[in-house]
C-alpha cells in the first residue's frame, strides 16, 4: 500500500523526501526543523484561521525588513533565540569577557578616533567618561586591540533611527589601545530605551503583555588579530530593566557601576563639564586558536 500522509506519521512522510539530500548538515537541520514544527502544530492544533494569522505575522516580519530595519533579528532577539544561539556558541567560562547579542544597530565603518575623543556629536545627554584596560588571560595588557563602540544618544535613539535628524555616526567610534592596553573615551550616560515596536514584533510583545525596554547599555566589539573577538555590552548598574531586558541580553559580569562626579578639576582634565559620570570596565580576551 502506498505511504500516504497521515496525522500520526506526518513528520516521517516529509522527512522521507530528504533521501536525495547530499548535504548532511543541511539534512540534519531540516529533519529537526520538520520534526519540531510538526510537534508544535500537534501540540497547538491551530484552527485554519489561526494558521492564516501566523502566516500573516511571518509575512509582515519579512515585509518590514530592509537595509535599515531587520524585523527578523528583532523577532529572534525578543523570543530569546539570539541569546540562546549566542550562549551555545560561547560556553567557555574561563574568565574571558562574556558575550551578548550584537543587536540590529551596529554599523560598519565607524571612524577610528584618538583616545579620549567624544563619540557624542549631538550634545544630548549627561556627560560620561568610560575607561578601562584590555588584557589577556595572563593579565598582560593587549596592545593594538580595537574597540568598536556604539550606543543610543541621550534620548534613547541610535543615529540610524533618526536619519536626517542627527549627525552621521553619532554615538559611534573605534579606539585602538596602546602598549598599556588602556582605553578611554567620552560619551553620554546610556539610557534605557525600547526596541522598535512599530512593526509586527511590537504587536506580538504588546499582545504577550511584555514591555519592550532594554536596560541602559553601551555596545562593544573588541578585536585583535591574536585574540578571539568579543561582541558584548556593558550595562548600567541600578537600571530598572536589568532583570527584564526585552532581548534577554544581560549577564551579571557585564553590569558596571556608573559613578556620579562633580569634581570640576577632574571634569576639566577629561574635557567634560561637571557634573559627569564615570564607568570603568576591563576586558579579558582569549587567545585565538592556533
Ligand atoms: C540593541 O541593543 O541595540 C538591540 C538589541 C536587540 C534588539 C534591539 C536592539
Ligand atoms: Fe543597544
């Protein structure tokens, strides 16, 4: 008798069609995707109208994407999938700086700035000095480490979210460490901000009864030819959203005290006006596999 489709063996019927697939990894991924998808449908037993709604939701996510907006990444982030992939790929707990999500707002090609430069070009926000040292596992300073830094302005917007309304490459810059491994730059104190909610993912969050906020943070990609690149953030200690980050990106080791200062002599030395904030964070890089 022919092997027609049945509810009981639905996944097997589809997986059997992969017998000519000659890419073993692709085959493994597709088999798992089919099995989980069929299990999901059997678990939920959607009505025809609900399935239509699901297709409409996935279509709307794709239609929202362009070179400036990545609604699929946002869906993956807000469902905790980005952080799961990230965590599986960075399991080592050997003292290296922990990684977290890249997010959709990194822009290639930020300018390399002199150490101590101010990345805030729109003057919005509370002045802040961020500094620290990049080290290797032996505690030795890493010379030539590149810190690619980006954050929102004091109003909680990335420059790419306010085209025409802000300075190009506002709140972005690269810094290269010298022999002492030290880095420092001026910026504004990060603020908590909502992930974009004007698309289908925002609708999903609302319907789930979830807020869309990320706790205040500053993004870093720290790289060096002889070390593994780390994509991470530092988070502002005390932020009310640390325990409910909309994208699940917080790790305790990345929470940093931002200290208020009103010492005018110190402010002058750093080229900021008092009162200002300081934050200190050291990075530990793992060696690249040889
Ligand atoms: C961000 O921190 O830039 C971000 C990360 C994930 C989703 C949205 C924004
Ligand atoms: Fe961010």
